[in-house]
C-alpha cells in the first residue's frame, strides 16, 4: 500500500500536515499514519483492534463522527487510516482522533484541497515546473505561493515554495523537490504564509539590484542620497563625503 502523503510521527507529535486531493479516486494513496502507545506502561500498542467510537473524524469543522474508512496495523505501534470516499469530498481541514481503550489518545490533521488547477506542460524537474498554458499569472505573481503535486506517476504529494515565475513560459522556479514529477502531472497552487515569509534570498537580492533608479527621488530618503552620490561618480573613481541627516 502506498504512503505518498503519510505522516511520519513520533508519539503524539505530528511533523507534517499532509494534503488530500478532494474526491480523489485513490484514497489509499493518502493514508494517515497514527501511533498508539499503551497507557499502562508506555509500550508500543501492537495488535489493537480499533473500531467504533475509538476512531473519530471531523471534516471541514464538522462534529466528530465514527470513522467510515479502514484501519490497518503497520507495526511497532503504528497504524494507517485510509479515509472513506465520503470523508474527503469537502475541502477543508480533516482531524483524525484515535484512542483504543488501552492506549493514549492521538490526534492528527490533514488538509483536503480542491481539485487540481491544471496539468503541467513539458517535463518537470526538481526545481522547474511549467504550469498549464491557460494560466494568466503575471511575472513573479506566484512568488511566495506553494505548488502541490496533486497526482503524477512519480512525485505526487510533494509541495514546494515558488521563488520565481515567468509568465511568458508559464514556468515556476521552486525550492528543490525530492523527486521530479513524471507522467501526467496535475497540480494545485496554494497560498502559503510560510513560503511568503521565507522568500528566497537570491530573489530578494535580484529585486534590490533591479529596482528602478527613477523610483527613488524623494528628498531626505537614503535612496535619493545614494542615487545622487552614484550619479556624480566619474570614470576615474569616486569620493563620497559623509552622509548628513
């Protein structure tokens, strides 16, 4: 069974929040991994039969209800929950709550995302993704967004922050993916505050050096002062006096 978007979890600690495509025909590709630790002695909860109210699910802010999907034991206290089709038809947050009668409670989350925006053109690499020709984003408009690989022969479930976007070729430069997507690659563009706050340092430097000189003409600003100093430099060298407030 595939675990393309499974959580790698320590006891009661989720290290990542996976994405599940809305109404995916392959929910087994997006199983949620959870852990059961025996309350009595802290040992791995192996051989447990989790059913009924021991497995609860909330979708898109709704009330908890008994899980309708399936639970399979992986081993060493780890289990996988494969959602039922009806549990992943509404975009939004999904919360899985599991507590066998002999084990500690465990919660984990996933995000059900709307269906893909489109199909990528060409052959994606680990750092360059060419979006659908129908996209109308302007140059650099996607910087700070995240691209989710919704489906692919290889590389599905990965996400990467966009560091550059060229509208004329529909090409997004992204932080390095683990695997280059192959086959028919469907994607989703997702706003992400973490991407926006961790903008690529190279892109920031480029933006500073490419800033138009004409945009810094207000007296008293450092930009105007620096423009004046640079503009007076002759071919033989420069001698700049101290800056005065």
